[in-house]
């Protein structure tokens, strides 16, 4: 996974795979997902990322076990 942030447009691009996107779906006015030919998510674009996704602080934690609910 790669996260790219474009400060000039306050846009975040989160790439989940290197597969080619064949379709973009608008989830909301400021959130888009790109899908591959099998319908799997390739990437997600978040416009106005500081406001909508708190992109100014990113952390990553890999969990060893699945959480039980």
C-alpha cells in the first residue's frame, strides 16, 4: 500500500495494488474508488483530505490476531 498526499490540492491517493484501474466509482462528493477488471479495489482518492480524513496524522499498526467482538 502506498499513500500519496498532494499538498497543493489537499488530495490523498491511497494505492492498494499495482493492478490497472478500469472503473472509477464516486462514493461521495469527495471520495472515489478505482476498481480493477474483477471489481477489486485498486485505489481510493480523498479530496480535501485534511478536513475529511485527518490526513495530517497517519499511523500504521499491524495486528497479530483478529479482534474478537
